[in-house]
């Protein structure tokens, strides 16, 4: 493969996980992380560039591997393969409902796993390319002549369908990245523009919008509460990225 695939291993048996890591690295894959429970797996995919997840079903924590797959899908569209000792029909039917790329029974040959990973990545890449083409078509249809963003006082104007729509900064709650696009979320409407998240923050050129995650920037005027992992903008829950947490906390001064 031209570019190494970054793999997350979710396996509660340390020796098995290390042996799998060594075998995958010999096959030319990168193992980005090894965790033994679903909660840590979710944190890893939030913070790191993971291409593929290998999931055991019997793992530590409140979630088994199947529930973990469902939780991962809530945060990122990502292919995953079950690698498990469970061969019974009930477990297989539960797993099948989560739409995995493959279901391998232990023990398996590393060559079979390599082929499963390559096929999974090939099909996933094709699906994402088709999705991107469809999104581009929809974007062009809904935003026929979007030329850019204009500023005036404390508002921006986005040109859509041959007219500029005013969006006061105070109405914007947060920004969300989606590839080369950024969603501008207000209290009543969502706009999408073909700019990266950082470009939008730079264009706004105001201290109100603070990046708190690789995919999110919030309007500090709408901040209602936060903890170590999440920021709350009224009812909206926004994750705090590990790499942005310290910078976010530096905004606050103790009394």
C-alpha cells in the first residue's frame, strides 16, 4: 500500500495485543495505539488519526467490543474488523448488525488479516469518495453562487443563492469542521461554507471564537459550563481535545 494504515487495537490480553502489533508492523502497517476497553478507544479516535480499528469482543470495561463499535461510530466514520474467539451465531448476528468490514475467528493467519484490512480500506475509500462527490453536488446545488464572507461591524454576510445573509457573531454558537468545509451553527440555523475551520477563524478575526478541538471552535459568549472532557453551550455538548485543553484553561484566571 502506498501509505501506511494507522491501526487501533482494542484487545484486553496484553500478550495477544503485542503479538498482533508485531505481526501488523511486519506487514507494513502502523499500530497507533493499543487499549483494553471501549472508553479509551473512543478517546483515541477523537484525538488521533486512526484509519482502522481491530476489535476483540470480550474486552474490559462497561462495553464489550460490539457496543464499543457502536460508540466509535458516533464519533467517527471508520472501518473496523472484529478479531474474536466467539464463533457462536448469537454473537455473530449482534456483530453483523454493526456492519463491520470483517469478522475473523481466532486463531487466524496474519495473511488473512492483512487481506481483510486491505479490502476494508479499499471499500471504505471508495465509499468516502462517492460520498464526497455526492456532497459536492449537493453543496453546489444549495449554494449556487457562494463567493465568500463579508464583514460589517459585529456580523458576517455569507452569499448564498444570489444574496448575502447576515449572521451576527453573537448568534453563532460554534463552528464544526468537516473536511474542507465548515459548519456555522447558530441558535436556529446551520450554514455550510467551503473553508477550513482555521480559515474561518482567521476570517472572523475576533477573539470570541476559540478552538477547543481539531473539529470544533466555540463562541465563548455562549459557554455555560465545562468539565475535563466536554464544553457545554446551553444544551450542546462539545468535546475538548487533549491538545487544546491547556490553552483553553489558560483563558481563565483564578480569583
